[in-house]
C-alpha cells in the first residue's frame, strides 16, 4: 500500500512523496506483525496497529487543512483482536474533518475472512527539493501553491 504517489509529480520540484499517515520519515517497511495459528494448523501474519498517522494528524490540524471534499485515508492501521479473530481497519479522515476508522479485512481462527472496499481517496504529502518553499497560495484547486526559492 505504501508506494510513491508518482502520478502528476513534477520531479523538478519534488524530492519524494508518500500518502498522508504513513511513516513520517518517507521510509517504507518496518511494520510489525502478529503471527497466529489457524485451526487448520496454517500460520498467518497480520500487520499490527501503528501510530504513524499521529504526526501528520497533528500537522494538518495545526495548519487547518484537515477537511477535503471527500473522506481520505491515513496509511495507518488499527488491528482489533477478539478470541483469535482479527479485524483490520485503516484510519481515515472524514470529509467533515473527523478522525475515524473503516474496516478493510477480517480473519477468523477458522481461516475464514474477507476484504472490504473502502471508497476513500489518498491525500499525498510531497517533500520539496532543498531550497524550494511555498511562497503563495492556499494549496487548493482554485488557489494552488506557488513555489519559489
């Protein structure tokens, strides 16, 4: 899920990109998982809950840019366990600016499970190349950012 947000990037200005809520240092990997044995004797790994979203959540609130026209996901997971049955959630921000979760998968001790479509969008974060800064604009479609040195 964590890949570069490459469509539409002007590489003259952007050094790197990532989805909002992913690891703040722009690295991938490093997610811990829990292993458990199914009734069949097979083993399964599920990615544990992480708090990668916290730094981005604080920053978008500080900048007052929380809301969008649609719900968007934070590339951060929440895992719920009850009696060796697991439900996986993705953290989202609703279009009203509230932090929430949406279930994306489930897996039972018996090996049954499912994946659920979530219907939300991605809000990318871009790391500008050294020396560039935002000199004007609000970062909206009607008032895009203007970059300068």
